[in-house]
C-alpha cells in the first residue's frame, strides 16, 4: 500500500481511538451505566469492563501512533470494533433501539441503529488496511501535505457523519410511536 | 512545474479541509435546530390509567416503614407528583435536584419517589441524594398499575386523586410541562400542540424526546 494511505489511516485511527478513550475516561460512571444498558456483561463486571474498554482504546491509539506492534494493533482494533458491532447487533435484534450507543461520550446520547454497524464496518476496514506494509519509497513535500490534509478531512468528515447519524436516529425516535 | 503542483495541492487541501469544517458546522447547526423544534414536553404514553381518570388508590410502605397513600382525596389538598426512578438510571439522577427543590419550595405539591428492588440499595441511594425516606416507596405493583415501561416517568395527581398529566420526563422542562399541562387543562403537551395546529407536521405529533 502507498505510504500516504497508510499514514492517513493510521493517524486518523489513532485520533479516533484517543478521543473515544478520552470520552470514556472523562465519565467512567456514565459509560458504566451505558454498558449496563447493553445487558451483555453481568453487572459485577460492568465497572471493570468499562475501565478495560477505555484502557484498550487508549493503548490502541498509542500503538497506531507509535507504529509499535502495528499488525497486532490492527488485528486488535478489528476485533474490538467487531465486539462493539456484535453488542449493537444483539440489542438491535432484541428491539432495544432506544438505549444510548455510548459513541458520543458525555456530550450527547445516540440511539442504536443499523448505520452504526455500517460505520463500524468502515472503521474495521480502515484498521485492517494498517495491517498491510507500506511500500518503500521516498517522501516529498506533496506527500506530507496529502497526509496532513487527508487526515484532517477524514477526521472532520467522520465527526460530521457521526452527528448526522445521531440526529437521524433521534428524529426517527421522536416521530415513532413509543 | 513541481512548485506549481505543490502550490495547487496545498491550496486544494486547504479548501477541502475548510469544506470539511463547514460541513461539520452545518451538521451541528442542524442538531441545534432539532433540539429547538422538538417540543419540550413530557412524552405522553398511551398506557396505564388515562389522564382524567382516578389514580389507583393504594396504601404503600415508605422507606421509613410508615404507610403512604397514593390516589384518593388528599386531606391537605396537595397535588402529588409521582416520580418513578431507578438508582441505575443516569437521567433520573439529573432530575433529582429539581425534584428536591420542588419538595422544598412547593408545599402544595407532594413529591413521591417510586421504585422497586433491593430495599438497602434504595435506602443508600435516598441518603446519598438527600431524598426524604418518608416520600420514597418501593412497590412493584405501583409500577404495574401505572404500566411504567420506561424511566424516568412522572404522574401528576390532583388533590382529588385524579390523574392530571403523565409522561416520560427527561429534563426539567419535561417535568414543568406536566404542571403546565394541568394548568392548561390538557392531557399532555402533545395534545396542546395538536389543538394549536389542527394538522401538525409529522415531527410534532409525538413530541418530546424519548428516554434511554
């Protein structure tokens, strides 16, 4: 894979996981309550589960940024996203759409929807791309521009689309009979 | 040639990032608009005893082991705000300061906290949030009689024991809307909005934002 794509994906994923870990660690109690609502972990494991998830996201951000054990980080990120998708999928099947997905942190709540599964699949694809070694070639100034611009655009578009998904799901919830 | 490409590339990236920022700002604005146009009313649910009907009359045991009556005539002519909560519901906790203020400042409103589950857990919860144990009841039957499916849920009962307003409450405004609904003689803010505009747009029909 071209090093520009490799770096853009790596840095964007590092920013994403760092911000997710930051949200969770800011309000561990709130995240614990969200996790309990998923009704997957037994209640006595919820507190340690929320710390473990926040810590693993923080660790993934560090690994993506530093480049240390990158293939392992890539596999772990795909696994983590698959676990999230499974938890969302199970609750969608149970019909518990109204619970907060815990994706926006303490800033807001977002009900579950199939769009979150699509989002996680795209993120998982990105994380899997990091598994591929970048080809060896020399960098020029344009490459640095492409990496900086590409990463910034990706992060902005990701936040904007997350907000759109959250708004679409909550307005659907307002319109639907309870 | 390389310089020209470099400049054009830099310019393009600047514009793409600027466009990304604009898109993000626009989505935030859309979110703000959503919040503004959503009616700040408790979401009325068509379950349990209806507004205008007498509340189920029950004698319950509070956390201080005294009896507390729900429904029927209130001898002191107070309204009762029945607030269904759970110690594990974060939204319920955010409403507690407002409810304790209502208890303190409105002598004509009796706020009763209702839940079910482990008694010790509720005693600790009431103590940690400064809630009056004599106004806190644990009764599974009460929740079943009012058919409470989602929390936090509130029911406003007048001094004669008639249900005046009820609904899912997520914010202080939703709580206030219950009192407002009674003052205006409507069952819910949704009914009020329907009366105001005979053919309301679709998003306004159901009103209120649903709870977690």
